[in-house]
C-alpha cells in the first residue's frame, strides 16, 4: 500500500545558463563594494564643518553648581459673594 502524502521525486532540471566562474563574480562584486564604500565615506564626511567657531568646552576645573528653587506662595482665595435668593411661598389648603 502506498502512502498518499509522499510526493514523487522531481525530474532532473535542465542545466541553466553556463555556470559563472568565481573570478567573474568577483569581477563585478568587488568594484561595486568599493564604489559603495566611497559613496558612504563621501556622505559621512559631507556634514562636518571645519570652522573654529564651534562651541568650546568650559574650563576643566571643577566648580560648584548652583541650583535655584522657587517656592510658590499661596494667595488667600477671595470668597465669592453670596447671591441673593428669591423664594416665593404660597399657602394652599388641602381638602
């Protein structure tokens, strides 16, 4: 009894175009890598400034730091004035 889940072997594939020797692949890959390297170096160096007006570090001597803390003072809240309430009352007799 044969197993229905086993796939039959594939027929042999015809050879593709002639195989490229390793030296031919290196002939294209290595120059492409070199060009990519030079482009990357050019992009990396294009953003640097050579001027001397860049920020200079402060003196190397240790100095005390100053921290300023402002304390909020609570103001006395003004109480709202009470509004006058108008109430009208009527008296009814229930029979």
